[in-house]
């Protein structure tokens, strides 16, 4: 019998910046910004997990919110979204 490997929900949080550094607001560095289409979002939260800055938050309602004060516009979230719910918009 094959042993079940843990999924992402089973692994404890560690080593990820879920809260951006509040010392400096770095959002004005970006040239492009991600914009969310809530109708396409299925709440998989991949954007949240892949964001290296912790600028994508999961709200108590389960929705996501992008904190543009800290989003540097790397667009990793746009690339990782399987449903195309995030798109790149030039500032």
C-alpha cells in the first residue's frame, strides 16, 4: 500500500513573508501591478503563497486583497494563477 504524502494544507507555515516589512513602503518601485478579477478567482490562494513580499492577504471572508503599498510588481502571482484571475496592468 502506498503512503499518502502530505498536501500543502498539512505542512506547517514557515519561512514565508506573510506580513510585509512595515519599515518601508516599496510599492512605488513597480512599473506593472497585478489586478484581481474576483469573478474568475476560485480562492486557491496560490498568489498568496507565491508572493515573495507578503503583499497578498487572505481576508477573514476568504477573499484576497493586494496591498499595493508593498507590492513591487514582480507579477509572480499573475504567472502562477491557474485561472487567469490576475492580470498585469501598467502603472
